[in-house]
């Protein structure tokens, strides 16, 4: 093919194809968020350095997402006996998680995955539509499924937080889109935790479960969140015949779709 026929549009298309190995799900159009996605390159690089430095525990649960994952230093304790791999970065949105999904997910063997991202709808002018949130999560779920076809995936809802409670109605619409994407896919589960973080009949978020910034969880908030996630892990893994703390087939020599 002559180089003269490669228009800029053709080049974008060809490089997009080069991003995906055979069998990988097609990446959605992320161009509206390209500048934002580039800002996370250094942070994702630090997480990739952890992949080189640390050996993953056998039969682990992969935790990916935003600052609630990054700051969850007691995750291994709170989710015991499930071992964990924690790969979160502060401020994550589904648009950048989708952009970096293959790099964050591909290095790991995991028994189950938990996804939590809370920054796409916050009440600001740059908020995504619920449809955009759903589509982007759907792609992340497909990458997880490509990497570990038999591992259950848990998508946590965006919890009500005191700082963003003014946008709770819009956040609920985003949650509904996440739930709908989960319901399309066998083995992908939506975890609704909202009631546990609400007070006064749903009129406000519980301040006692959040730190001074009224956005990030306190220790008691993490304990509660961990209990809810662990209960869901118990449930979905029991459906597969797995027992808590027992490595599954995903942790026992599972093969990578591209024979890594």
C-alpha cells in the first residue's frame, strides 16, 4: 500500500487496530477524553512498576478503580481470607480506566475482580452521560472477561457521599446504567451498597462513614464496604463452587488468552 493513501483518519484506524491483540474486545471511541487520559500515564506507570516488583498472590481478587481502591490499605485484612491485588489511582474515571484497561489488567491472574469508579458524574459541567458511563464500564468488563473468562466480575455502585450528595440523583442514573451493563453479561454482578451509606430515609449520606473531606471513606466506612464486598464475593464464588480462601482454577496455572 502506498504511504500516500494513508490519510490521518486511516492512520488512527490502523493504530487503533494495533492496540488490540487477537481476541481482545474492540476499544470504544475514547477521543473525547484523550487529553484527560494522558494525564494518568505517570500514575499508571507506577502501578506497572508494582507489577514488576511484586508477585501476585495465588487465587487473588483484583481490585481496580479510583481512590477508594488506592487508599484501601486494609483491603487484604477487610476481605480476608481472599488475597487481593490492589490497582487503583485517585481521580480515576471510566474513560481513563478504559484507556489503560489492558495495561492494568493483562499482567494479572485473578480469581475474581471488583471494579469501583466514582468520578464520572459529580455534578460538574464535564459529567458524562449515563449512557457513556455504561458503555465505558462495559468495555472494562469485556477486558476483564478476555483476561480471565471464568472469573466473576463485581461492579460496585457509586456510593452516596456527603460532599457530592447534591448530585445524588444524577449519580443514581449512572448507577442504573452500570446495573444494566452488568445484567447483559453472565458472570458480571452489580453490587448495590447505597442503602448502607444513607441516613434519614435516604435524605442524606452518612457522615460517620467518611473522613474529613466528606468524600473518602473513614476506617469504619471501609469496614462496612469491605463487609458488603466480601459477602458478594462469597455469594458469587459459591455459585461457582469455590470456597473462600481456596484458590480457584484461575490461580492454578490458568492460561492467558494470548499465551503470555
